[in-house]
């Protein structure tokens, strides 16, 4: 009998219940007990959904109050020493301080989880980290699931991947993180033994690092590590996902584990290698339902793959999503306004549970047992293929007319920068922000009222313009050099633009966690993308009319529009990216015609889209760079193009970033104390750069001295005449008091350094 399971479920709740409770806790409106009640309710609901769908096991350990990697660090007793917290007595208040910072310490470093838009908290280890244990939350949650009558399969991030993703700030030069592995394995033994004592049969142990290009010493570490875990009394399902691990299949299949999960959505070609290496008694979990996208599964096509596997493996075949379902919304049941035809093409997490059950039942009982479900799947696939709303003739013609010249500025940067400095007349170390300002409750209510039709379009316009003027005046009072309009009218940097483009659809409640309490509703690209009219020109022109200072036009770049949407899977992502690039190019040209001299095209997801395997990098970087160039290269030399990137490691793709040829790039660097900037310096990045001097995801307001030290550190790497001064990211999630305090300190730090450099 084929069995069914998932690797993880969205933890935020269908209505973002966890987010709302987190933020209420941070504001002091509820206590820890009330917050824990919300978590318990969500876990119970999600386990019951898995059971109701007919899955053979429910997954435990996929819940986290902020981030699963941070929770594992708390479980291992591997908290940053600088906070001085005892992991065994960790409260939720202190747990959140690790993630968000406090008055004494900045937050832990945060970066993208492999090639997704989820951000994890980077484990912060030391050469003497003991891994002596901490919170027992995993055991508590297991006890909850068992008390509710569920057969539970705990999930935990594997030791090699955990160590691979960690950092050791302050360690001596040449320190090898792998030297921590023996102590770390003892901690894993303790966890697995505790699970065994509670009657656990199977444990899912995630090792997605096996889908990356690991150095030989890291690969060699797997065998001794897992041999140490072999006698803990539980069966281990070693899970890989997000790419192929075919070249490591033989290594993995020699490990003393009892099963393997592979991603057959992202990398169907790896199946043969795994079947060739699979031990005779090992389980194979086939990830055949897409855990990262929202398109309905072609059940008949998937079943044809599974039937051959089932004939060979029988009860050693498990059917699963490709990865955790945390990357998709909870369910379609809350979508009442979504176009009916498009809705029929979709499956969110809850629907994917049912798809798994249908596939397993077809294998175990025959296709006749699920005849109606297969017919419904066939009908959905047919209507999507035949729909006239998917392809747009005008877009297809424009794609065919793209030329190499469309991706090139008129002059190289060394010439443009002189023209721009003369035209813009900015001081040394010019100050700016990344784009958004606080989205107050009043602003959110204003947008909601307009969306519900409670206020007229004209009234809405006047009130949004009043908010824009507030943002402009506050920036002028702070003496910021290059202003932004504050984005009061924007709900999300991707959703806002998608709403004005053809080929996009939108959900009411399609929330996905990005990090902590930050949730986004990725729009759905279902067809060819086209810009019917200008999107930002009038708003930006109005903001510029309020001030004599430079006003930046703010756009989201084509790669980020792609990465942060649920993208159609019936054509190459490269093609969709070029469609988006043409739409953004039209907007850039119109902004320049309107007199906007500085235009920022944000690409925070540029690094995120990089494939996990280096062999696949050149193709991605080629089309991603080309898409950005096409979006930006239509302007004159005296128009300055900015871009922004954040919360990723860029040092290994700096040639591609330089090839984008933005005049100014702003990046996140404050959490890593400007460490990220070292690569730009060593590479001799040729254009101007704004390293973030404070972390906007933390309520902590850094002092002038703290920012000054970061700027002085930046000047050691990048010549001051090529440096800008700015926060790490947009400020929409912050409040005005802390925003003004932090920006005031930022401007003051820039002025102090200007005086020092002029002496």
C-alpha cells in the first residue's frame, strides 16, 4: 500500500492568525499564554486537515513561532552568546528578541531559505558552542498530536544542512565549522532518542544541502554523522528538495537511514539515479505534487509516473509534495472573488492534501475508485490549455522584436556618472531611503475603504496625496537628499504592480509567510503580461511637485515580479521575465518623460532566483540580467537608475550584478556588520553603492555612533565618492517615531563623516 505524508504545512493560519497574535504579543496586548493558545489551535487545525484528507501521517515540528531554524537553534541550546539567554529557560519574549533584536543587541542575521522568498534566521555559532540542549517545544508538540489521536511523523532539519547554513562570527581565521559536528551529533542523538521514548516510528530529517554543490569534506561528513544516529531507535526519512540530488544518490543510499524523499517536480530527471542506488528495503518518498506553486496537479499524468514506481516498490512508495507546503497559501475555500475559471486551475495547501489522497487511492484501489477526481483534473487541464485569456498576440509580437541594443545604455557608467553628478548636484555620501514609509493603521484603513467602495476615487486620491505630502515634509525636515513618495497607495511591492498589468490574478486570502509575522499575497501570473497604461507616473509627478529636492520613481523589477509571484508553468520562466521587463521598460520611459531624474528598479529577489547548482547559474544569470537591462536601458545618461537587493549572499554573483549596470545599488549589510560589502570591495564593484546602515526589521533605533562606525567600515572597502547612505530596506512595517529617530541618526552620521572626510 502506498502511503501519504507531507513535509510541512503553512503555519500562519488561513486568516494569518499567527501573525496577528505575534504582533498583539509584541504590542503587549496579549500574554505568552494567549499566544501559545493560538499556536496550539493552529496546530490542531492543521493536523486535523491532514487526517481528514486521508493522509497516513501528520507532520509535527513544522510549526515555529518565528522561524523553524531559530526554533531548532533554541532546541539545540545554540543561541548567540551575545544575548546571554539560557536556552533551557527561553521565553517567547526572549525568543522574539533573538529574531528582532533588543536595546542591547541587533537581531540575528536573516537570509533567504535556499531559492525561496522565505527568510530564515542564520544560526550563530562559536568554536565553543556546546549544543547542550534547550527548549522542549518539539516534544511538547508531539505530545499534543498524540493526545489528539494522530500518528505523528516529526520533522527536523538535518545536522549537515544546519551546520552548512550557519555562521561563526568572531571565530579565528580558518576556523572550520565542521569541527563542531561531533558535538552537534550528540545533540541530535539526544533529540532522536527523546522522540523514540515517546513512541515515534519515523522521523523526517531534512538535508536540502544535498541539492547544492557541497565541498568534498562536507559530503564526506555525512557517513560518520549518520552512523552516529543509526541506533537511536527511530527510522529516518532523509529528505532532499528544491533541486536534484542525483549525483549524491549513491552516497545518500549508503547511509544507515530507512528512507529518502526526492523532489520530482523541480528535478524529475533524478528518479533513475535514485532507483538505481535505492537499497532493497528502503522507502522512496516521491515528491510529485508541487509544494511551491499553486497550479492544480495533472493527476492522470502524475499517476502514470507513480504506477510504474508502485509496481516496483509496492509499500515502500510514499506519495508526497515536492517540499513543505509552507510556500503556498492554506486553502481556496476563503477565495470568493477569484475568477471561477482561474480558480478551477488552482490548488493551495488544503487542496494539495486531497490530491495526494487521490493519487494514493488510485494506486492502492485502482483508477476506478477515483474516477470522478481524475475526470475533474482532466477537465481543469483542458480548459487551461484552451483558454483564450492565456495568450496575448501583442505581447508575443513585442517579444519577437527585442534586440540586443534594447539591453544597453547609451554610454558606459564611467561616462554616465560624470553627467549625473553634474545634473543632480548631490553632496558626498548622499542620503536616501529604499522606498516605503510607515503603513499606518489610517493608511491601511483608507485603502480598505476604497477597495470596498466606501469612498470615491477622487476622495481616495486626495487623501493619499495628503499622506504623500506628510512623507515628503518629514523627509525634508530630516534633511534627506533624495526623497521618495512613501508608497502610501501600495499594498505590496509586487501585488500593487500586478494589479495594473494584464495576465495577473489576485487572491483575497492567499497569504504566505515571508519571515516572522511578515506575510505576502503573491499574485498569480496565469497569462501573457502587458502594461495597458502608466502605473506610477502621476503619483510620482505629484510628489516631485511638492519639493525642490530630487524625487525617486519607485518600481519593482522584472525578476522580483517573477520570483514573488506564483508563475505560470506552461512556458519558460525566462519568457515571462522578458514580458515583465517590457512592461517595466514602458513605465521607466514614461517616468523619465515626466521629469523624474532618479528611478529605482528594485530587485531584492535577484539572488533568490539563482539555481542551487552552479552548473545552472550561467543560463539563469544570462536571462535575469538581460531582463533587468531591458527594463532600465531606455533612459538618457543623465537619468540615474538605482536598484535594491536585500537579505541574500551576493559575493558569488558580483559579475552578474555589475553587468546589470545600475548606476547605484543599495544592499542590506547592517545585520552582518558590513561583512557583505567586503565582496563588493574585493571585486572592485565599478558603480555606486549604498550599504544599509541600520536594520529596518528590528524596532531597535541605532545610535549615530553605531551608524558612523558602519559607514567608516564601508569607506575602508568602497571609495567615499561612490558611497550612498540608506537603511537596509523599506520602512513600511515600522512606526513613524522610530523611523524618524533612526533616519535622523542616519543623516547625522552621514554629515559627521562628510565633515571628517573634508578635513
